[in-house]
């Protein structure tokens, strides 16, 4: 924690002064080619290092309680330290060669962390993560080779290819469509590892790489548009998938994927500083949410299924329950909270930059899905519950009450989620990003709309439709009685997969690829290399296979977004 405080002070000083420091280390022994490793220390690098090391310290406190009786805990801790050091090298990298060192370190250490338990799912998830990220590694190596050899300086065409490869590598590491399958599979890692991997380290590596190299790839025409399209599609795909997951960790993981899409949108709008701010705020909230969810899982004897959660477990979880609420509300974009500030600006800028009603509708659809899966997680852990739970409530309370130091860590992360939005608005928006006021897109209002509609829907599902008299005037007034409301009401009947009619028409390999990683982990390489160009995201079948509901439900969100955009 002391090291992170130094990073924070240095970062604030460099942001205020606008200065930066650099360190060059040259090596001329590599096949006669002079290779230069450059380390750049600026406000961005120090502030993000503060976030990384604060989360690392929090995760180590959590890991001591969550895995205190594990005989291999010390070895795991050292690997996690190497993992964080690799991420730190990537953050301070000043050129692609230096970034490649941290990049490869992340890949090697993450493989061990994911397969730590040695289970079928763990080994399979490690293989899938390694194979998927290896595609990005190859792209980054090719881009690095073009730039180091000097070819990129001789022709615009070769420089363009180098930047295209760089963007592809970043998209793979940050789990952007179509390379999205590995992120849920990485949930086989221990929960403390997941809290670190899915908050500020591995999954944000691609975003960090694009932020550090923004002055290069932004000069290549057309890349912004592709980043925008991929990010927008990833937001909607991840949000739809999180709605139908019954695994708590996978819901949180898909939430990470959705927010990575928002970071990509910030980059597409030529605002890397705004994407960085969203990355920092999301990392703090997501780490806290993982800790809270992990303690709930520990109180339920390690079960990750929402169906097995005790009735109202969050209400009996003390600060972990309050923390889960705060982090979920912040991630869904409630006003005056940490994540809502950059999220509002990113969405507003992309709406104005895209200039398309279709893209605007997809943007609002993604915002609604962000709210819906957050409510889905909170509802199942608090209001709904399961009366047939077999776990002992007293034992659950004793587990949730252990660790005063962990309580302090969660309290600190809650304060960051509540207060850093205000501090960030003054420090980052006014001085760094150059945005001095909230956007006029009314997307923050839509978060209230989505929360009200979905909460009323779940309330009616829990009690009875005869008693849910509030739902119809609210939803009817908001959606004006559209035909898509039927699908919204009966969302439970929608299949856990994207409509086969939609994705199967794109590629016949979608289903085979999905079944390949779920059933045959040791032949994933064959599926991956053969079908990577036409991969779709596979959802688990946690709901009855009714394929006709999702298109009309998605259409209703799209039409709502268009109506609000036109009425601005």
C-alpha cells in the first residue's frame, strides 16, 4: 500500500504539471539490430500503477481469508507478484518492444494462475486462454518486427499494416468480439485471481496498449470505425450473455467484457484519457465486486450458482452486501458514482460521432443490458433467494463476519466508488480530458428507466402478475405499449444462446466451436485455428430454448434507443 501511495502522489503531480519522464535502454546485440527498451513515466502510468497495486494489496488480503488453508498459497502469491510486475511493465512501456516484454509475461503467468486447481475446467480454461491470446501475441510480434526493422518508416502501407496488427492484438487481449470465448473460461481460476485478472491486469492489457500507442494508430484512417463497431457489438453480446448466466463469477466476468467495450468506444472517439479514466474507475469497482461475491460464495460452501444462494444473503453479509449494491449501481452508471462519469461521456461522444440511428439504438440497448444484468445479479442474491437452500445460515454469517482488515479494504473500495467520481470530474475531466460538463444524451436517465422496468418485472415474477399492478403503467408509459414489451416481460423464456437463426447464418461453425471448448478441452486448438474467423459467443442453456423471444426483445431496446435519440 505504501508503494501505491507513492504512485498516486507522483501521478497527481505529473498530471498537474503536464510533465513526463522517459528511460531508454538500448541493446545492439540482437542479430545486429539495435533494440531500444523505452520506459515512459507520466501521469497516466503512475495513476494506473496506483490502481493496480491498490487492487493487488486488496486481493492479497482477500486471498489470505479466502484461501488461508491452501498449502500452495505461497507459490500462488509469488506467481501473482510476477503477474502484476508484468502488467506494470506494460503500463510504463514507451514502445512496442517494451510492451512485448510485459505482454508475454502476462500470458505465461496467467496460464499457471488459471489452471491452478488442476481440474478439468481449470486446465481447459488455461488452454483456451493461452490459445486465444496466442493469436494476439503473433499479431503483436509481427507489428513489433515491422517497426523494429524500420520497414514501417519506409512506406505508409507497411506502417498501416503494423498498426492494424497492433489493434488486432489489443482486441484479442481485451476479449473483444470475436475473441471472447476465453474470458468466461478463465473463471476457473481461484476467485482472488479472478478479482485481479478481471479488474486491472490481464483483460485491460489490450486497452492499455492502445492508450499508450494512441498517437500511432489514430493517424491510420478507418481504424477508429472498426474499433467502434467491435466495441459496440461486444457490449451488446456480453450484456445479453450475462442476463442468462446462473454462475455468479461468470456474470461478473461478462460485465467486465461489456465495460471493456465501453473503453474501446472511448478510444474510437479519440479520447484515450477518457478510456483510461473509465478503466481506472471500473477496475476499483470490479475488484470490490469480486471480493464481495467471493465472500458470498465462501459463505455458501463455495457454490457459484445463483440458484443455491441463501434467501437474502446480501442483507446478512454486512459490509459485503452493501459493497455489492454500491459496486453494481456504480457499474450500471448511476449518477454521481465513479463509473457513471466516464461512461456518460463515452456514450455521448460516440452517439455524436457515429451519426447513425442504428448505432445510437445499439448504444442505448447496451446501456439497458448493463442495468439488466446488474439487477439480475443483485436480485438473485438479495430479494429472490431460494427457500430450499441447504446451507446453514449461522455458518454463513460467521464466515461473512471474519476479517476486520478485509472489511476495511472493502470500505476503502466503496469510498473510491462513491467519491472518485467527484474527484475525477475535477481533476481528469477539466484538466486532462478537456470535458467540462456532463453530456446531454440523457443516458444517465435511461439507467433509472432500465432499473425501474427490470426491477418491476422481477417483482412481478416473484409475487404474481395479479399483484404487480405497478409494472404495466411504468413499462407501458416508458415503452408506449410497443410490441417488443411482450418479449421484455417474458425474458425468462428466452434461450441462453443467441438466436441460432442469426448467428448460424453467419457461420455454421459457431455451434461446433462452442461445443468444442465446452466438451473437448484438449482439442480446442483445432477448433480455434479452424473456426476463429467465424466465432460467435456461446451462452449456456440456463433457460428454455425459445429462440423467437430475443430478436423482438432486442428490437424493442433498439426502437426505444432510436426514439430517445430522435427526441433529444
